C-alpha cells in the first residue's frame, strides 16, 4: 500500500493483523521509543 492519505482505520484488519487503531498505537509507541532509528542501524549493519 503506497498511498499516504489512507487512514489507519480504513486499512482492512486482515492486511495488518489487528485493528487500525491498534496499528496506529503501535506505530506511535514504537516511534516514541526510538525503535525506527535503531532498526535502521541494525539493518544497515546486516548489509
């Protein structure tokens, strides 16, 4: 899915394995916890 204007609540739960609200909360929590920069670094070291 490459569309920026889709709301999390509009994404079918079958696609992401949870409700849109749960997906949004996880994204928010992982962003606040700094997961994405750490994941990026870990992936770069694997290359």
